[in-house]
C-alpha cells in the first residue's frame, strides 16, 4: 500500500492500493475516534460499492447511516446540501461523529462542504471512486457547492481525516469518464514530472494505476502544502484551465466535459506559446501525441475573439493583467504575468 501524508492545517494520510474498500472499516478506525458515521454516495456508486463499505464498517464496530443522492453535478446544490444536513440531524450525527464521501468529485465536494459547516465542522473521510477524484478533488481540502450564478461559488477549505483510494474501483468507470480524469493526470506530468509524462505517452495508464495515481497525488500534495489557501504556487494546478473554462462556456456548460476541455486548453496554450518562443520546440507536438495516446482531444474550434472574451473573466486576472501557466517543456512549468495586450497577442497565435 502506498501512503502519502499531507501536512496541511491538519495532517492526514492518503492510502492508495487496489482492494482497500474491503478494509476501510479497519483503516478508518485508526484515523477517527467516533464509532458513528454517515456515508454520502450517489446512486451509481452505491449499487457498485455501497454494500462493501457498509459491511467493512459494521465489521469494525461502526454504526452507519447512508444517504444516496442522484448521480451528476446537480447534486452539488444547496437543495441537496440542506437535505443532507436534515438527514444528519435525523440520524443523530453529532459533532464528534463523521461523514464518509464515497464517490466522485461531486459527492466529495458536497460531503466536504457539509462536513465544513454542519455543527460548525465535523470530520470526514474521502473514498474517491473516479480517476479525477483520486488524483485531484480528494486531495487539497477544497470543497464547494454550486449556486445559480456559477459553479463552486460557495465553499470552504476542509481537509479530510483520511483518504482511502481503492484503485480497483476504476475498473467500473466508463472509458469516457476515465479519459476525463486522464486530462488532469497528463496535466501533472506536464507541470512537474517528465518521467510521468513519458510513461503516460505510452498510453497504457491502466497497467500502472497505483504508481501513476500516487505520483499525481504526491505532486498535488507538494503544491498544496506550499500554498494551502491558494494564494500563489497552487495556481500551477490550473495549467490549461484558463482556456478550458472559455471552451466550456463557449460550448455551453456540460457539453464539453471538464477533463477534455483541460486537455484542449493545455495543447492550445502550449502551441501558441511555442510559436512565441516561450516553449521548447516540439513540446506542443509531444503533448498532442500524449493526449491522443490517452483518448483525449487537443483542439477546439473557437474564434480568437471568443477565446479572449470568455477567458479574461478568469479569476487569475486583475484589472489590466492576467496570469497564465506555461510549460516550457514537459515537467517544467512557470506562472507568467501578461498585460491584456500581450495575452491577446498570445491568443492570436492559437
Ligand atoms: N475539490 C476539488 O479540488 C475539485 C477538483 C476538481 C474537480 N472538482 C469537482 O469534481 C466534480 C467532478 O468529479 P467527477 O468527475 O468525479 O464526477 P462525478 O462525481 O459526477 O462522477 C462521474 C460519474 O461517474 C460515476 N462513478 C463514480 N465512481 C464510479 C465508479 N467507480 N464506477 C462507475 N461509475 C462511477 C458517478 O456516479 C457519476 O455518474 C465537479 O463538480 C468538480 O467541480 C473538485
């Protein structure tokens, strides 16, 4: 079993191995004091893994209640959050008890935000079951729900007490959802690890899941530890995201999956920056091949005007400048600050 310890405002372990679900009761016993918990999961994940988790917890002496929410982004809502608070009250979950998020990023974000706010904060354990949740959303303590005005607009930093990553759960993911997670995985290679990038370029990630996930988590852990509250270095995790958000907006939210938008955003900014000489020759082509090897797209048809207009609303912009992340070569990224004119010039080369 791989163990990665995160030293944030609280310290916790991320355990990674195929088959861990069956041992989750025992593992959780070592990380929390209470013997009472509520599981939050979605209707897809519940059918696949709900019973295994409940059984393991009960075998370890836990009293368990479970709320199953509909799968999909709509469950990251205030309506669902209020239903969850009421469910916890009805099941007498007190301040010393804890929650378990069993599922993808939607369940993780909803449960994490609930844990940050219910009774002014209780513990929670993450059991991520999508690739994206295992390499990204379960690490770093960002939690949120959506409101009508936008995604993730109401949230909190709340670190889990433990993360249990059973890589076997990825065997039931559709190829489509798996590929979306690979968008973020390739991003980690690009920003921080040439060996990871090279391994991913072989296109056989499923053979090395434990190793790849541990490397991604290790990279995110290091970045998050340096910048827990997202005021500086953590921004490098947004490589590809400035264009990705514009692509998602142009397509209408939900029409281009986020992981694919990130893949396209990474390639498009790298190719434009390469034309300006900011990136080593051939890097965009290497990235394109790596994305293709992982069933990911690299380009989106969007006018330069739309790309500019829809991306300058990005939160990395101040009144007349925008910060973007550029990888001069795989494994090596930097944050650069551009005037809006310089940003426009970059976009003109996309
Ligand atoms: N907190 C963070 O730092 C952070 C980072 C990135 C993304 N996010 C959030 O994560 C969310 C997206 O997460 P996601 O991509 O995991 O989506 P998701 O949670 O909606 O899961 C995708 C689909 O996969 C299904 N599923 C989950 N595990 C499965 C399994 N093992 N086998 C079969 N099906 C399974 C789910 O039921 C769902 O239908 C977004 O809301 C995004 O904002 C948060």
